[in-house]
């Protein structure tokens, strides 16, 4: 067609079209990027940079950083060689947003170090003068936008994620010069944000989210530990040994193995997950149900809080306006039921994700960045929509956890390791399985629903603008929740055996895509929307 032969310069400003392409920069990429920046500038009301400025920016762009290979010593790597051993309490964690790997993980890490430091002999503790935290890799590159330093400080003064008052973190953001007393044995000293150091963003680290905690005696180190926030709020450390657990009743490392158990035992995925949870954790069915109820209640409350919050501006330089309440109101007023349903699910997800962006309490499902997806679906299946019985919600959360386990076991849940396909993609996949299981669909339909939702997130980059979990993260949660319903709708209306791509294949594709994805698109804010959007 003739349109294919149009010169790229025809849509550009004459000055830009005539601009010389910087050495080593592809001409077409330079022009398209420049046109995008110009369009964003017009829409945002910001002044567009000149052609010369654009050329200089392109020429001075840093080279693509190499991907950080995961150390083979990490337990998260070693565990991929055996059966799934993750438990519900490890997986569904309550803590402050906006990121499980950059907020909840670091707070768990520094709280762990605080506990270790408190157990040193009294004569050593008497010498203590300070606690220091060094952030590396992605934690250093985008930690500012995730509030990593506030979370890390909270941990070293003895606060833990599940019980911290979000108002503490809000006040710390508003008054960053505050100092807090720390008592370790007979030693007393102050801790502040100055004790959290943004160290090298690039280097040869065991994991992209590496940090080191130190207890100091002047310039001498009394205690030091290297830690890794491996995604979903999970943490490890140098020399980590996993806690001992029971053997799973139905061991599996793939969906195929799980389904073989289901066929042989005539059980649903939720029933298999419950049996394994009892065997591995040692908890009773009543205790597990109580935990699932606690998580579903937290999810419902998160959505309600987000919907009830007045329209305002989220913290940070983006100055992003909230929209959950407005989308909800308009959806409720829609006279067409199908459009109303889509609007409501989107509003619920926006509500949960905006709570995450505020730094308020969320549930990792599987991460903080994707924390709007599952709450939206739990709420829409329960009191906010379908009014399914509580047991159906429990079953759905069990099936969703299995999908998350397999994503973690055979690929990754960390945006810093696999891009947003690992966060929103897995969350949407979990959501599709939750819906299918809640409606008592056969295990093949549950697996197909999960596969469909994950397949259509493959390749999604993690490119948070200004390093904040807001653009594009908040709306991605809404799309992830809607895609979960779409995945279920397709899988429940097809002949299950006709699906040509299975869940395990798609997880393997996600793992491969994560390995091959340019490091700029893994939560570094060095590519994609993060460098295309002009802030003013």
C-alpha cells in the first residue's frame, strides 16, 4: 500500500526532520522517539525539547546495562529443581505498598537484621553506634520511587510489614529529616534516612535486588549480612538455609504433574493444594481456612478503602490523579450490564492499586505492583458482585496460589528479574484460575484459564515512570483483572483438550523471555514509558 512508502519525516516538525541523527543511533528510532516525545508534550502541556536537545539526549544515553544473572547459590534458584514447597503464609503477605520486592522485602530484611543484632553478646552491643543499610542493583536504581529507604529504616527501628501503621511511612515521606531512637542492649543511638545508602545500581550481584545491612561501632563493623529481595516479598541471605517443612502429599513441579495427581485422585486443584498445605506447613484445615479468610477480608478492605478515598493526587513527581472512585461511579450509572461489569472490575483493581501507590497496606498476590488484580476479583466474586459463598473464595485463593507457586518455581515473580509479565501477568493468571475454581470448573479449565491470561502478558516490560509504581502500573492492574475474566470466559467456553498451548509451556516462555529481555525494561526506569514521558 502507498502508505507504507511515506517518509517518516512527513509527520514531524521541520526542525526535527532536518536534525542530524546522532552517531550510533538508528535514524528511524530517533525520529519515532522524537515524535512520541513531541506528542506527549502537547498532551501534557509541557514544552517539547528542541531537536538539538533531543539529539544530545539520544547520543548521551547510557549503554544498555547487562542483565544480572541469578546466582546458583540462591534458594529461589535451587528450589526450581524439586517439588513446590511454598506455603500460603509465605505467599500471601500483608504489608505496605508500593512494591513487594522494593518495600515489603527490604522491610522484612532490615527487621530480620534488627532481630539478629539484638541477639549479639552484651559486650559487643555496648559498642554499637549505628545501623547502616546499603542498596544495590534495582533497589538502588528505582528505590526512591518505591519508598525503599523508608521501608528499610522502619525495619531497622523494629517495625515489621504486617503490623506497621501506613501513617508512619506517610509522615516519614513528608518529614524525611526525622531521627528515631534505637536501643540494642545497653547501646542507644539514632537512626534516620541518612543511614540508608543508595549504593551501586550496576554490578555483579547475586540478585538484582541485593542489599547489605551493617551494625557499626564507629568505623568498625560488628555485624554484617548480605540479603536478597527475590520477589513477592520473599527474602534470602548469604548462607540462607530454608526452614524445614513436611513433604507434600502430592509432590509437583509442573502443572502437568499436578493434573496427573488430580486425575488419579479425582480431586480439584483446590483440594490438592489444601492437602499439600496441611502436609507441608503442619497446620490444620481450620487454621488454613482462617488464614484464607484473613487474606480475603484484607483484600476486600483494600478495595473498599481505595473506592472510598476522595479523588486526589498520589505522592511523587508524576502528580497522578486518582480515578478509582470516578470510574466506579460511572460504571454504576452505565445502563448496559456488560459495560458496567467491565467498569466495576476495573474500578476495583484501580482502587487496590491506588492504595498500593499511596504506600498503604496491600496483599502480595503475587507482588505489590500487581496488588490490585486479585483483590478486584475477590471483591467482584464476593460482596461487590456475584456474592459467592466464602468457601468458594477460599477454593479460588488456593487455586490462585498454585499458579503463583508455579510461576515462582519455574520462572520469576520479580519485575527486576522478569519485567511486568512476572507481576501483572502472573497476577492475571492467578485471577483467571481463582474465578474458574470458584465456579467449580474442572482442573483442565482452571489450567487453561490461567494459561490464557498469562500468555497475553508475555513480554510485558517493567518501565515505571520516575521509578514510581503509578504509570503504567496502576492501570495495568485494571487490565490484568479484566484479562483474567477474559481468560476464564474463553477457557470455560471451549473444549478444554482443544487448547494448543498448555500452562507449563507458557511459564517456560515467560522464563525465557525474562532471560532475554533487555535489562532496561526490568524495573530500572531506563526504557519504555519511563524515558518517553515528559514530566513537568
